C-alpha cells in the first residue's frame, strides 16, 4: 500500500512591516533620544537592538565629552542614529543589513 503524503500546514510567518520599524526608530530617537534601534525590538532582533543601543550610548557619551571642546562631534550622533534606523528598515524588508553583526 502506498503512503499518501500529508501536506503540512504552512507555518505562519510573522513578517513585520518595514514602515512601522522605520517609524519606531525615528520615534525612539526623537522622543526618547537614546533608542534609535527601537524598530529592531519590533522586528524581533532584540540582541542586535541592545548591542547597537549600547554602542550608540557610548558614542553619544564620547561625543558629548568632545563636544565640550568643539561642536563638530555633535554631528556624528544624529548621523549614527540615521544609520541604525536605516539598517532596521533594510532588515525588516528582508534585505542585507548594513551594520556589522556584533555578538550575534
């Protein structure tokens, strides 16, 4: 007797909306000031979000110390936040991330 192949139900994919991830990153940066990777939490990259938030905080702290000497370092903080937010958007779209994988 031949065995019939039983089709397994398709696994439910929980795809997250890239636009929501983008808005959360912007919201986290503008409202809270120190959460540019809030969108990464939303798409389920919690470890990556924590690592990049800590790196962001360290860079912001260093730039704050250097900023007391010169105003140029303050430009690096928003640029870094934009890169983190854009990386989150690319990951949510299913594209290759632009930031390196750290502790993953």
